[in-house]
C-alpha cells in the first residue's frame, strides 16, 4: 500500500521530530534511504514569495521518524547535472 499521498497521516508520523538539515537526525541517512514516506499535502504552508511548502515525513531504517519542509530538500543530482551542462 502506498501511503505517501494519502490524505490521512499514518500512525507512524505521530512522534516525528523536525530535521532542519533534511536527513535523519539520529543516523544521518538521507531521505532516499527511508523505509516509508508520507507527504502532508492537505495542509500546505505559504512561504516566502507565496510558494507552497509541505511537511514531508520519513521513517528511517534506524527507526527514527523525522520530517522536514519540502522547500528545504537539497537539489537532486539530476538538477545539478542539468545546471552544470548549461
């Protein structure tokens, strides 16, 4: 069952801690190593320049549950390669 875009938060998100650096605050794993993901798209926040941002929740391999703002996500390697080729 895919829960990333479910309108209802899964129970495992209840004890999530806020990560300011977009990786697991316990072990340092990146978001792409998470075992589960849920994006809170039901309650966007309007940030600077009127851009929406969402809470992204991650269940890490180490058992830590953490969240970060979608706009704090580091650029993907693909985006970096496209910039380098410009």
